């Protein structure tokens, strides 16, 4: 297999954030695999966890030097076939495999960027979702728009600074959203994994990097989850919220895509059972602060 030169003859790791993420991601996956999982004979106690680089290279049928350079973040050319072999050698699941290809730049070289604009039609749809809470968020977890019922869960978003109207920030810092989210440990891990998956396409963008820096400084819990390098594609599921003076809400959430797979989406919360359906009518709501004053609940 031929090797291309690194960007500088010094052989130093380039400054490309995606290459650095790729290197860290590969190391984290390699360290999680035991020799027994890939059919290698046990070799006794190891000084470091997981497989050795040469073992991954052997399983993937690639050169040891080439794989070492890949894991060092060097700017080498890589084919789709080789990425497939590495993914198989590291036993990557579908989300991890997709993340690997994104970081390696092996997908669309000019992906469609999400548009943060919320059209009047989307706003009308949000309002018509009542009594179900609904919001439009982007892949960075910024809340771009929402209906009144959604404020019954997350509180008066209009009273917050624009940079704090972000579900990642609200989940990892003191907030109403953090307080009412019942399974907060599990849910936050899922959010971090999905945030990292989106970071593969947007890691060089200042807004993404600024949010990541804020979260790592503000929350040791977030930083620990970030260091695990877990990735997960957005999807649907169940969330539980314990809302004061309302009760326990068991809500299915469904993502309605407004653009590319990793772009903006409308999330609608629907009741899992009849009890939750009845409780939704008791959710407090907030008018926009500019109209009714910050923190003024209605209903």
C-alpha cells in the first residue's frame, strides 16, 4: 500500500481538528477490545488495555506503519475499502462506523449545511401541535423555536441569554430542564454521544468549538462523558419528566427532519399513556419575555 507524505516533512500531526478527533476515536475503540473478542490467543497481562496497533493492522490487513500514522492523526490518504477493513477490525457498531467515515472525510466532501431559519410554516406547525410539547433544535442542540407547552418542561427560554438556550447546556448546568429530567444520567450520555457524532461534520466551526469549550469547563460530568468518545445517531425514544405541581410525564419523542439527517429537526413529545395525556393539560406555560415579562407562567 502506498503512503502519501504528511503535510510537513517534520511528520508532525496537522492542526486539522477532524484528524485529531479521528486519531482519538480510533485509540478509544482499540482500547476497548480484548484479543479474545477478535479471535486472537490470550497473551497474559498487558501493560495497556485493548488491542495493540499491530494487531489491528494485522486483522485489517493493512501496514502497521500506515495504521500507526492514521492513529497519530497524520494526513494520509485512505480508501473506502481500508476504512471498511478498519471498522470491521475494531468491531464498530453502525453509529461508530458512520462516525469513522465522517471523520475520515470519506463521505460527501461538500455536505449540505443546516439552515437555522425557522419558517412561518414551521412556527405554525409547532403551535398546532398543542397540547403536545414540541420544539425545533439543530444538531448542536440549540433550541431554535418551540411552542408554549414546551416551556412547561424546560422553563422560560426567552428569559435566558441566547447562548444558554441549548439543551446540552441546560442538561449539564443548573436549570429547570436538569431538575425535571428523571433519567438524567442516561439521557445526558445519549446527548453527548449524539453531540459528538454531529461534531464530526462541524468540529471546525467556531460555534461548535465554543460550546464544547464552555461545557468542558462548566461540567466535569460532561467532560468525562466526552472523553469516552461514544457516538450515536439521532433517533426517537422515551423520556420521563417529573414536573412540579404536574406529576410524572412519560413522553415518546419523535424527530421530524427539516433538512439533512444531521440537521435541524422538530421534536414532538406525545403521551405514552392516558395518565400522561391528562397531565399534559396542566403544564404551565410562559409567554415570550418581551411580551409578558420574564418568568411569567400562564395556565
